[in-house]
């Protein structure tokens, strides 16, 4: 069992504004090294905006981030080497094989050839894709692509793996296999996992700590059991609804997206 040490992610008073709209509003939290941390929230709550700031893709308006000892704003290269990431949208090259996708990732991170080849074989075997390593990715199912993205994100020996809705669009059997692989990697390599998901059962099953974000602010955080106790409920889903309400958020989320898109267009 990997012993969890000091916080590997520290977020203090983090804020992100798009013009007059505040997407993330003065949030603070810590993620311990080696834990699985789930970030939950309704549509448009600020989950993806937070991940973009943590992974150097967006600059905070205010606040401080420390990622594996580095500041993602001023030490981007060091911070980027500390993590792997799997986005909501596929980012593989469908015309290349699994091995070629992995190879280019290793070259991008200047990995020594022997280590790179060793890691490619180990990770593709771990996610059960070694026998299909020479197939073009366009021949893969959605679940196979997701597993390949996770393997690629882990190739350069990162300390942290960010997963933004990793099981989106996958069937229950594939989701179950995906989380088996992630738990195995968490235990095998002691990697810290930071995930967002809409599937409460997933978070309840795999997460050590859960933070609930709503309207850009963290409502509560703790283990799934602690959140149930705080809300006097019997499941994480019930606790989540007790904290965020039962109102459907699609319209608010769509409005949020439109605001951000309009702001980015004005900045160009």
C-alpha cells in the first residue's frame, strides 16, 4: 500500500473571471500525494475551468496554485512534466497506430529510448491493448481509445493524472474496466488521480476525497461517507443533490459557455 504524504496539489483563493463573469470564485483545496480526488459539480459549475488552470491551459485571474512544488503560471514546463491529462474530447491521432501515438508522446517529453519502449510495452499491456498495438486508432472502439489515452498520459512517469469526465459516453462494462485500470495504476505507481465526473457511483467507488463545486465555489469536501454524514443522506448522489439542488443546469451551463466564448473572441 502506498503511503500518502504531503499535498501534491495546493490551491489557495483561486479565481477565474471572463470579463464580468466569475467562473471560479475564490476556491481553496489540497490533494494528497497518492490519493484519488474527485471534483463534482453540475454543468457549468467550474470543474473544467479549474482543471484548465491546474494544467497550465488557462491563467488564473487571482489566487495561487502549487503543483508538485511548481507554480503552473511561472514554471509551466516543470509543471507540465509533473502530470498527464485525459481530456473530455479525444486527442489521439486516428491515422496512427497505438504504438505510434505513444512513441510521439515519449519523444515530445524527451524520454530515453530504452525507458520509452519499456513503458510503452508495460502500459499497453496494462490497459490490454498490446495485442492491438499496431492497429490504427481509427479502428478502436471508444473504450479502447480512452484506455490508450490514459496509457499515453502516464508514459512520461507523471506524478499526477488529470481525468476530465474520462468515462463520458462509455457503456457500464467499459467504465468498470476503465476504473479497474485506474485503481491498479494508482496502487502500482502511487500516482495521484484528479478526476471530474457526473457519475456519482464512480466517485463513491473510487475516490478517497470528493470536493463539490457549485456556481464556482466549493460547497463541501471530504470522503464520500463524510459528505453523506454532513447532509444526513445515504449515498453520495443524495448528498450531492442536497448540496446543489435538483434543478437542471443545462441552460445555465449553455449560458456560461456562451459568455466564455464571447469573451475569448473579444480578446483575439
